[in-house]
């Protein structure tokens, strides 16, 4: 049976740190950067637990700025 793995890319310079993606993530993958800010002065989102991502795209759907892209990969298990 194949396992689905997800990957998220976030345009950190466009992210305004609204936290909607963090709340929408069912697998606790995303988090706002606690110490760093982007060029606009916002704490941006990043993948805190990349191995948890299932590629559901909930984060990308709720992002008001469209700065999140989600990719899904199928991994074959032996």
C-alpha cells in the first residue's frame, strides 16, 4: 500500500503571519517563526514538523495571501 507524503513551500516574504494556516493544519506541521521576521516585519510560517505533512492542502486553502503551495508525493512501501 502506498503512503502519501506532503511538502509545503511558503513564500516567507509575502506571509503576514496571520496564523490561519497553523490553526488549519490537522497534523501540527506548521508554526509561526518565533524569533525571525520577514522584510515586512511579520513572523512568517514555516514547517516545524515536515514529516507530519500529509499534503491535505488545508493551509493553502485558508491562506488569504496565497503564499502557500502544497505538493503530494506517493511513497511505495515494501
